[in-house]
């Protein structure tokens, strides 16, 4: 290890890694040795600056965890006030993504939606305006996989590497560094990505080519929504038919009806402890966010001409809930939405 | 205990139990001692004849398991040929349900649908025509819980006790005695029912008042159908988005999308072994049977004015599959139904 | 004609008709002459007493229209106060349906749901307890066609004829005698039924065998619900996309999107005058009633194994609306339900 | 007319109009006089060349109708063979859209989908590369209204005017010049657009700002799909309940279930003549095309967060049909899809 360091003295290590990685585009699948070198370099490089764009509810604790692991962080956000806390913790704050790219060759982005990602990467002050050749760009936003592919193609033109790495787990998991990252992109870059992502998450899963991280995230959340609504309907029906909700949950969980929403996050108040249904559906994963993810699932399904009848109806139900005042409640509040109002 | 036993010597034990149980209707909630006695009696009575009505694919192996456990069985079926095998194994075959009731005071029925149950209990040659006071009638058919309640009310008028005890698990579980029974009815009769049902099943779960066994069964299968269709849509979408199906299943199963259909009975050929998807959807639980159970779920939901949007759409999808040639395939073939036809 | 009349002089005409009709069961399809006679008789008989069971919001104005057309009415209702107004107008009020049947050989029933119909016909004080041979029993309730068939079979055993004749049109049409009747039953009885129904309705349509009146009603209302929800979704989407609602309605109505809900009963406030959407969805046809009819449609579809995916989802949407406070609003309020809440 | 011509001699008339139109951007709402002039100019200009891009099944007969009305046509298509027929009829064929824009200042485009439109307008050989200031660009493709808005914004930067004008009516209506055009864009340009569109259509409807033509088209087709599936379900259910299909159609059509699919394009073979259901669902409007339009509706609904539960399910049903071999049948074949297969 020391040996390698000596070798690269005088070079900005990460740039070396970038050069090496850059060569991959030429050597193609024969790059095993190069990658080995590049991996070595990265270990050395690991405490150089990491860029972070997007310091919202999720991005903020994620960036903090990078600081906690000893990485110098250089960050930006469209809302300057979002940057204060991180700045006090020692991060360097710059004006826009292009400046981040000017100073860091590993950058993580965490943004609300596809248009933001497009702007942060390809906009007038976007990352790609000043990105260094060989940089590693990791987008943890949950967006349309087609946009991830577009960003990867645009990045490739500048000699940078783009990976999609959306997360599962909410603000709590972001704070405690327990997120799950689903990563799409060139397999030989996965180790480099994992080094950073491991500071922020407990699981880092390689999913395949660019966009498959998003695909995995979207697929999981679509099935999650279906399972949650299904569990809510089922529990509601069972209670109306005279079953005790705890007993019904127990029966389902030992039978073929079992799912995460029935055994880990039951939507019926009183069945489980420590879940939003026990706290008037406060906290957790908001209905609005679920509706957004289901919109992505619907869009990818439409664009690939894939029938998703239940996923589609789940989307519509969460959409109706948003229109009826449930936008900020946990998505398990669909139980409440389907249940009869008091006094009826 | 011994004391009670002595008291009843010389009586046909089950009849005595029947007398005692009969008295329950008078003494109401003060019957604890009586029930205690009745339980003792039943232990003694346990190897007296057990009636069985309905020797189809499920009923036949169930009745065999009773024989295997040493119970004399007296049985009947509308199709005489269905009775032959059981007769050769030592069961007594009679002409109709009334005759079964004439000779046995514990009877199990296993029938295809509500009208059959109504006929077997209340028809001209039905059980209730000759049922003895105090008899225990256990219906393991999957039917509308409202019909179970009707049968229980009709049985009560004759002094008999009716319980619903539908099963989960298919023909294999029936043969190996590994069914799960979900039992609804008077709690003080549960021990007596369990004695018999344990010969045929690995789990016997008490669910509550009459009809709740059916309710639990219907609820489980509705959620199962939703989970299966949801898993199929999700796997299909993921594959179209470039994910490897085995990897996607693995990701879902470690995440919040996890459900029985994704981790135990995956509908995508090649993801798991030993499930119908690996065998061209032969065997397993037929689409037609799932459509029937979803029809029951829909009926109970309609009758109780409970919204079940996904359950309802799941019903419609299985109904469309039946109309398009999938009636006899395993219900996980919905993956195939949603997937694009070859050559498209 | 005259000839026949002479023949029957001195007989209570309707009874004679009843005898003749009774004979139909014997002579079968050779009864043309007899029916001809029977028609004559009925013309003569037309001002004999007509029974009426069920004086609710619909039944009350219907019975009044019979009085208005000169028919002596003998009526009953489970709520005695419902009978007062009709009594003051000259109707004879009796205690129960059996007494109505004792005194009138043409009876119309108008009841809320299947169980009421079953009770009024076959209950301990039901019509069939005292019905005269040859009586004509017309049920205008909206119920399951299978129940209509059961009632027809039960009536036939007593020598009476049962027809189903559900209505479309609400309280207003009932008051003004402008209902539409969809009639199912023996075709040779249709003329007799029409004579009475014409006093209460503007259209009397023969649909086929017993139960087809209900079938036509249910089918129409299912398609109506689908069209109404579809129109509401479409108008809402169009407005969000920048279209003026009146212009959009005009475009739809000259194009293939046209339907009754878009061109006659538009759900968007301000698009049309004189419809419930212009009056905060007061009046009209209540969401709860639509949910009931869709429940019937769902039940008949389930029982006949017919896929009705949109009808099924329409049912679920109206069911959710009932659970969220829309039960008593006009069914076009689905536009309001789908639209974003104020302040969102 | 001649008088005006003299006035403008020496000017390329359309350019003059363009100048005048260009001034609109400055004078804003005070441009009435200018518009009047511009209209005059257009009348004069009307027999100058009209560009046409996209000579598929629809574009080909549309362009022919322009020729028939005396307009010189300059056209292009990615498939050279598509141009032959038009060339023989006298049209000038050029290599790409940019060349069309180089020679004509009124251009109509008729393309399969959004990406084609983006390419034809903004691609390397796109219209906007050589478009003249003041040109009128009319896109009759059915695409996402958001793309129409993007194209309009891009055109505006070059000083050209873009309008969306999707059609309803199929190949037959295109041939006979009986299409309906739904037009979105600046109102003061509508007269100019109408002049050309009237050669190809019987109805030209102004819908509002850019994108509202698409919105109207999408809304209509979504409601059409809902009505068609609803009619198919309803007719199928009615027939199973014993109703004659012609009679049921008649009853629906005089009642509140009435819609275009029931009274003009009934999906049940034998109910009407001259519709695809009478011809094994050949011809008409293909299921695949309907699925495409529903995908657009779904996308716009998702992007505007509008709940469209039935529209969404209709999309899924047409998607499933495409996957099951119905892609090229008329969209009324959903009746066949929902109906039980023969031999079941």
C-alpha cells in the first residue's frame, strides 16, 4: 500500500485514478490490470475531497456521514440555508455544481426529481461543465432510469463515469448510515463507488448496467405499494368479517399472504409497535413520495410497454390520497383512507 | 376427571357429550364445568366413528388420514366411484349425508362451493335431516362466511354444533397431513374439533366465531393473489428494464417488496426450483380455484360494503385469465399472462 | 272480442283471467287464443284493485299515479307512517303483504333490496302465503336477477305470475309518471303488466325472460357509472392541461368520447345547467345507491364468471366515496372526489 | 385579391406575412390590424408551396388532399419509397425536413411519436435548422403536449410559429378529407392554420394555447377507451344474463348508459353494420394505437399528478391485449378479449 503511494507521489492521486479509469474506454474488457491499479489508487485516494450536491432531508445526513468517515466534503445546494449546518461541521460550500466538479473528482448527487438531475448535470452551471476526466459521478436521486442513461451518456462524452445509486430507507436510515444503495453502472467502477457509499449505507448492491439501480428501486417500491394497499384492504375486510386484527396478522404472516407490509410495517393501528400506524401515520415514508415513485414506475412501464395493472391502480390510489389530504402521512395510511369515516 | 368418567360409563359417550353440549344452549356462559366434562368425554370418545362427506381431490386424502389415525370412517359422495378407494381401505360407504348423520356424531364435510354445502346440510337428504343432538359438524369447504353462519344457525336448531374450518395447502398437504385449518365457531368446541383436524393438518388455528375461519381463508387468499400479480408485474418490469430476474428477486427479498410470492413461490421460470413456474405452471393452485376464492372475497366485500380495489382487480385479472385458457394452470402463471407473447 | 266478453259475464273478471292464465301452465305454447281472451278480460278488469307493497320515496309517488289513473289501491309498508298520505288520498291500507295478496290479484312491489323482496314474497306474512291463483306480481325493486328468478319460481308454484320490472329515473320521474320500466317475464303477460306500468312510466320495455329486466337495469347502471367516472377523470385531466371545461365538453360531445355523462349530465360545475353538478351535487342519484347497483352488477358478474374490470373498479371507487363522506351526494360528485382538495 | 397581390409584388408574400406575424411578438394584444393584414396576405399566399413531413398511412392521403386543393407540396419522409406516389402526383421530394423548411414557410408534420417530432424539428437536419422567420409549423402528430410546448418554444426562438393540430378519424377520414383537427397555439394564427387544415378535414376546432390540441385529442381518446371497454363488459355481462345483444344495445342507447361505443361503434358482432366488430375486428383503429394514446394520457396525468383510475386501467387492458396478440385488431376487439374463449 505504502509502496503504491510512493509511486504516485507528486500526482494528485485521484487524477491518476481518473487517467487509469479513462483508459478503460479504450482498452475495453481487457482492463483487468488497469482496474486493479485503479482500485489500489482509490484506496490511497480515499481521503481526498468528495463533492456533494443536494443537501435536503436525505442529502444532509448523508453528507454528514461522509464527513464523519473523514472525507473532506465540498458541497452545494440551491437553497443556501441548507448548507449552513454542513459548513459548520467543516464542509466547504461552493456556489454551484460546476464548482463542485472543478474541485472534486468524486461527486454524489441527491436530488428530488429528474428535471433537477438534468439541470445539476447538464445545466449552465452543471457538473459536466467543469468535470474532470475520470471523475466518478454517483447519483442517489430516485429518477427515471432513462434519465440516468442519458446522464451516463453525457458524462461519458466528458470522460467521466456516471453511476445511479438510489437508496431505500428514509431519513432515519440516512442519519444512522443504514441506507441500502442499489447501484447501476460499469461493474469495474463498483468497488470505487462502494467505498463511498459504505459510509452512508449498510447494504450496497450491484444491480447491473447504468439505470438498473433505479430499476431495482422502482420495482421494489411498486411491489411495496401493492403489498401495502393489499394488506390494508385485507386487514380492513377481515376486521369487518369479525376477525381480530392481531390474530389476522398472525395468520397471514404464517401463511401465503405474508408480506413486508403485513409482518414488518402493519398498517393497522395497534397490531405492531414502532411503526407509523401506531403514531397516527406520522413519520415514515410519505404518501406523496410513494406517489412520485409509482409515477416513475408507471412511466417506465408505459415507455417499455409493460402491463402493470396493480402497480398502475396502486399509483392511482396514492394519487387520490394526495388529492384528499393524505400527502404528508405515511404511505401505510391507505388503511385509514379505505376505512369508513367515523360517523358513517 | 376420573369422577366424570365414571359417571358416564355405560352411556354411548358421544351422545352424553351431546347432551352436555346441548345443555350449553340453556346454561349459556355458566357452562364451564359442563364443558370440562364434555372435553373429558371426548377424549374417551375419540375412536368412535367419524363421518365424512365429499371425497374429491382434497376430501379423499383427508379421510384417509382419519383412517390412518385409527378412526372408523363412514363416508359418502355424490359420485359413487369416488368412494371405492376409501371403501377398500375400510371405510363404510353410505348413500347420502343424512345416513352419515344417522350413524356418526362427528362429521367433516369437504365440498366445492356454497350451493353444495347448503344441499349437503339442509337438502332433502342432508345432514340436518337426521343429525343427532350434540353432534359436531365441521365444514372444511371454502365458501361464503355468510353461508357458514346460516348453516350454523340451522344446525343449532337441531341441537348440533357447526364449525367452519377451511384449509390452506393443496392436494399434497392433504395427503401428507400438513394442511392448515382455520377454524371458526364456539370456542369451547375448538378442542374437540382440533382432535380430529390434527390428524389431517399440521396447524389448527382458532379464528373466532362461526364464519371467521372462512374469513381468514378468504383474506389470506386475496392478499396472496395481490402479492402474486404484483410480483409478476414487478419481475416482468424489472427484466424489461435490464435486471437479471434472480438478482431482482434477491433484492426484493432483502427489501420492503418482499412477499411470499417473491421469496417462496416466485412466478418467473428459473428463479427458484421446485415451484410451478419451473414446471410450465403445472400443478400447484389452479387459476380457476383462485378466481373462485377471489369471487368469494369480492362477494363478502360487496356485502359488507368494504372497498377492496386491488383485491377486486386481482379477481378480474384471474377471471380474464380463465377466459383466455389459463383456468387449469397454477395461479403464478399470471406472470406468463402479462408477459408479451412470443413472436410479438 | 265481444264474444269473449259475453262469456265471462258474471265472473270476477280478473279471477277468470287468472284461471285462463293458470291454464297456460298446462296448455303451454298452444295458449294463443286463451291469451287473447285473457287480454280482453284484462282490459275490462283494469279498474279492479291493485296492490302495492313498499311506499318509500319511489313507491309512494308510483302508487299515487295508480290512484290518479283511477285504480283502487290497496297498500302496505313496514313503516305505518309511510302509508298515511296514500290513505288520505283514498288507498286502503292493510297490515302486511299477505293481506294485500288476499284482496288484490295484481300487485306491485317496490323495495330497497333483495332481502326485503324475499321477505315480502316468501316471508311468514308474505304475498305468496295468500296469493290467488293467476295473480300478476310485478316487482319494481332493483335486486339480483337470481332473486327475481327465485321469486318467479316460488310464485309459479302457487299459480301466480311474477315479473321483474325495475325502473330507471329517480323520484322526480316517479312523481311525474315518467319512469322507464325494464320488464322481464313471460312475454304473454307483458301487455297486462304494461297496462299498469304505463300509469307510472313513459317507457315500458320488454327485455325477455324473468330476471332480464334486472339485468338490463344493472347493465345500464354499470355502464353509466363507468361513463361518469371516465368523464370526470377526463374533464379533470383536460382542465389541468389547460383546456376550458365547456370547450372540452363540446369537443368530446362532437367526437367519439361522447357519452350521456358528458352531454346530458356533465359532472363539472358550470358546464351545464339544471344538473346536480351545478347545485353542489345535491339531489339526483346518490352515490350510495350507485354503489348498491354496482354491487349487484359485481355479484351477477362474479356469479356468472364474467370479467368486468372497469365495472369492478367503478364499484370500488363509489365504495371508497361512500367511506369518505360522499354517500348522499349525487354520483356525479366523483368529479369532486378525484379533484384536488382546496388548499393542496 | 388581385389588388392585394399588386401591393406585395416584389415581396415573397409569405415572408411579408412572416414579418407581420413577427411583429406580433412586439405589439402583443394590439395587433388586430396587423393580423387583419396578415390574414389578407395569407389569402393571397395560399397557393404558395406547403411543406409536408411524414408520408405514412395518414400523412400520405393528407398531403394528397393538399395537392388536390391546388397547393404545391414539397415533402419528405425517412422512407424514400413512401414518397413515390406523392411525387408521381406532382409533389417535390427533398432529402430532409431542413430542406423542406428552406423552401416552404408553411409546413405540416405528421409523425408516429414524440421522439420523431423532436428529431424532425430539432434534429441535425431538422426544420428549425433552416426555418424562415415567420413560418407557420403545424404538427398533426399525436404526442405528449409537453413536447408540443417544447417545440413551440424552440420554434419561437427562430421567429417561427408552432401549432399542434392532432386529428381524430383514421385513414378513411384522411383519404376523404373528413378528419377533425384539434388545434392549439396562438389564436391569431388559427385562421392561417385553418386554411390549410380545411383541405384535409371537415372540422377544425380551436382549443387554446399550444398543447391544448394534444390535450383535447388525448382526453377524447381516453374517454373513448373507457367507453369502449365499459360497453364491452356491459354487453358481455348482459348477454350472459340472458339479454339479446341488439335489445340491450337499444335499451342502453335510450338510457343513461348510452355512449359512442354503444350507439355508433358497437363492439358486439351482429349488433350493428359497417363497424369492425362485424368484420372480425379488421380495419378501424388498432389496439396498439389506442395503447399508445392511453400511454400519452397516462404520462400527462402522471406529470400533472391527476388521478385517472379508469383511464389508467383502460391503458393496462389495452397493453395486456397487445401482449396477447390483439395489437393489430380494432380496439373494439376488447369485447372478444374479455369474452370466454371458445371451447372453455
